[in-house]
C-alpha cells in the first residue's frame, strides 16, 4: 500500500470507534433474561460465554451456544443496552485531526436494525457529523456474508471514490476479506479479546487504537 495515495477512510464502529465488549458485558450482567445466570461474570470470562468464531475474530452475541439468536434480539430491542457502547478515548479528536489533514471519512457499520444503529451513531458521533458520513449496512442471513462488500462497492459509486485510495478499518476478520474483495486496503483494529489474524492475512497492518493508526497513516 502506498499511504500517500490514501484519501478515504471507512471506519467500522463496534470494536474500532466504540467499545462493543463493554456493552455485551453489561448486557449479560444486567438484562432481566440473563442477569441471574451471569451475575458473577468477570470481564475476563467474556470469551468463555461468547466463544470467538475464527472468521469473526472478536466477540459476538450470536456465538452463544444456546441463546445466541435470542440474545442478539434482546440486545437490539433494549436501547439502554444497545446504546451502552462508549467511544474509545481519543476517537473524536483523531477523526477531527484526520479531517483537517484532508481525509474523507465514513462509518461502515453492519447491524440488524439500521434505523436504531444510525440514530445511535448520529448521537454519539454528533461532534464530527459535519464531515463524517454515516453509512449503515444491514446484515445478511449470516454475519460473514457479502453485506459490507456490497455496501463498500455502492459507496465507491455513490461518493465517486476509488477503492485503491480507500482504507477500511475493522476488527472482524470477515470484514477484512470484504475490504480486499472490494478493492480497498484493510486495516485491523485490535481490542480486548480479538484473536490473531490467520496466516493468509498476516500482512494486514494491526493497531491497538485509532491514534496509533493515525500516526502510522500520516
């Protein structure tokens, strides 16, 4: 990748800009359907409850072996838990700095309820919505399907972008494949509980937070 040619950044939200693991933890310990079972849950035990599927590479409610589908529905239905995913430190400032440097920035967030997710994003990212374009994509039947690839391709056309000038920053492994398949450059964001990249993707740059990514890019 020639970093000097990069003009566009698509940010995944959960696990990159916002702490989804935080939301999952408090959901399991606080939702009336699960709090009795998980009242003693510790932060370190999250991967035991939500086993990480290799193609995901990070925590996901749907991987719960017994109640995954229902957990996902319960989480999305209760806004007190759905919105309880704070931005990581320094996100707003980093996006502002990248805007000042001339990068076009977008969110590319996959969800099962586009309207609710977009409302949450417009709220939590309000300080930067004057330059940040919020795009949400609806998951297909399976989370690792082509939904994000298709939406990236649509955005290239909609906003007159060149994929070779575009980066997708994401934590989930299947979305890194979507970036590659769409012609963009993938960047992996690591957070608590993310697993290592498979050998065939070991060339992808990985960063612990958005500030480290910005320093590398500029």
